[in-house]
């Protein structure tokens, strides 16, 4: 009797184990399929954005690959769209790269305008300037090497760009906040941008904040809103999130 019960118990255990393994395998398969299906609209948006960029501006030489810390294609497309619509005279960019070339191409298409881009990494500064030279955009773009240094705002310390304000033309019509990196300060690494540069912005300024889906950027935007209640923040649903700030 006990042997029969033991056999039944062992058999039941193995049946349950097999069923659990099959469930887990199917669950993982379903999860994998869901992820792949989720990627379809994201990849579609990337392709649409790239096609839009290449159809909107004259790109004789292929752009650098969109990977690593490079802006996502949908952000670059929205940036291009804003420049062609608002036609800013003077743009300031925090963090250089492929975006610098896109901005320069947009300004060239508009027929006027100037971009100053600040880059804290010497290697990226050199690469950006090589690309500016390669794409013949020196008339429209200037990239300045700006190592990070300590700045204090409301008794809090941040690592931020060491900007020589004599090299900036004023007023700034558009500012792109895409640096410094998130871990360059303990928290809210990009917070200093508005407190330090606000007095240099034009009356009709527009600010584009990349990576607006991240918690760090959300905290920064909330802090800016408290400091400057009159600003209006509009969120655009892009791959990494975009916040557009105006008065």
C-alpha cells in the first residue's frame, strides 16, 4: 500500500514538474514574441525618422552610426523639424555628435543661423570637428571643448561645462540639452543648464530636452518648473522622450 502511494506521489511530482517546465517554456516564448512585436513599431518609427531626415536635408556623406550615446533618430527628426519651422538665428547645444551635423545641415537649408556646441570629452570634440569639416559646415557650426568643472547652485554642487561666455553670441533662440552624462553629478546632472543660461535666452526661446523619459530628467524638469513657473513644458512621446520648453 505504501509503495503504491509512494509511486503515485513520485509520478504526480514528475507530472507537475513537467507541466511547470512546459508552462515556463511557453511563458518565456510568449514574452519573447511580445518583445519582438513591441519592437516592430519602434523600429518602424526609426526607419520613418531616418527617411524623413534624409529627404529633408542634403546629406552628401553618410552620417555616423546611430548607436551608443548618439541621439535616437526620432529625436533628431523632431530637432530638424523644429529648426526648419521656427528658423532660429542662434542655437546652443550641450553635448555634441550627430545632432551637431543635423543642426548644421538644417541651418544651411534655412540659409542662415549659427550653432555653438559644447563638448566635455576631448575625443568627441575632435570627432565632431572632423565631421563639421567633412560636411563643410564651419560657416554654421562651432564645437568648443568645455571640460566639466564644479558649479554651485543653491548650495548644491554639479559637474558642468566650463563655458567661456565671451564665445557665446546672444540672445539664444534655441537650446538643446543633451549633456552632460547622467552620472557626471550625484543627481540632476543637466539641471544647471537653465539657471545658468536663462538670462541669455531670447524672448521667444525654445528648449529641447532629450531623454525626458528618465527619472533624472523628470526631476530636472519639475525643478525648473518650480523655479520658473511661467515656462510651459510639452512632452513628446519619442523613444527616449522629448520635452519642449517655451514661455
